[in-house]
C-alpha cells in the first residue's frame, strides 16, 4: 500500500512543478495540487486498508459538522482517495523525505506549501505576462483571510474573491468574480482543514466537477495563510536548512504540535514495518 502512495509524489524541483501544473492546466483546463507530509500519512493511516466507504458526493460542503457525523475510517478512506486522485502531490517535511529516500533510494526536494505557493504565484506571474492571473481565497478565520487578501494585494496580485472557511464556498459568487476572465489563469487557494479532519482535500475531490467547470488551479494550503500574514512565525533560515523547523514549532507551541511531532517520529516504526520487513 505504501508504494501506491509514494508513487503519487512529484519527483522534481519547484520550477518543474510549476511547469507541470501550468502544462496540465492548459491541457485539462483545471489542476488539483495536494501537499503530503509524513505526519498525515501516519495520522490518517494512508498506508492502511480502509473498508468503510462513504459517497464523496456527500461532502460538497466544507463544514466540520459534516465530517464529524462520519466514521473516522470512512474519512481516512476518502482522504486516501483524494490524494490518489490529485493531479500533483508535493512532498512536505523532512520525515517524508527520509522515508522516501529509504524506500526509493532517491532524494526529493521539500516542496512545502509555505514556500511553494508564493513561488508558484511569482513564477506564473513572471512567466505568463501575456495572460491575466486571478486568485480566489477560501479558508481560515475571517480576520486572517482579510489580512491574507491585503498581503497579496500589496504584492500586486489580483484577488477577485475571498471567503472564510466556516461557510460552504459560494460558487455563484465565484461565477461573478470570474466573469469575462475565462482566458486567464484562475487559482483557488484552499486553507480549510483541521488536525484531525482533512476537509480541504475531500472537499476538493467532492467539488471536482465545479473546479473543472470554472477552470481552476487548486492548491490545498493547510496553514500557509497563517504564515503569510505572520500569525505563525517561520523558523529562521538556518533552522530550516538544518531541518529542525518541526522541533522549533514543538518548543514554541507544544500543545498544538505534539500530535504532529509524534506522528512524524513514528517514522521509526514505519521504517521497520514497511522497509525492513518489506510489508507492502
């Protein structure tokens, strides 16, 4: 099972990822990008077989109550399905880098959302000067959403619509925002998830038809909005270079980070079970 998940991960650098996304967008008319880190593989049991199933069509809304009414194993199965269905899966975090290297004997770059998303926006804006680029923001708290929108506008990005993550996305307003912009590059940044429920990936899968209809590039962001506006501070560059960012976050916000950290440390168990014992 782990080989199936690892096979989805994009194997090249950030510029090549940008080119791949834009190429798929021109070819298909839409593109869905997910980020994957080892704590989520462990926490959502992506290397396990889930026998409980729920129709993904039931998750057109991105409201937490919809997910809490479903058996957690069914949520994990839908998340597994969403990862496999994504057009691009980017590696995030040192633990997954280590596991991938031991499994595949190949080093891959860490294309985490906090760094890759602004790189993709800048790359696209610079590369495709003959086409307009419009951004839709969906997710996080209302005050952080407003600050994110202001941050992007100051960088001369065209944010055409923004909606917080505690209501279902109003596709009619999206229609109005994108009217006469169908020839542009239209990007939807989604930051709608929780530590326990991967809402944004399942929501994206459930709304795939609408995403295709509106011609969107979707990047599922997790906490990127928070980092962009300074609500969460990034570690200094030296700490990030030394791959100690997770340790710094644990020290700074232990209650928030303890579960993710323990899931990342579970790499030792997974190395033994999946790589040493060769469990498929």
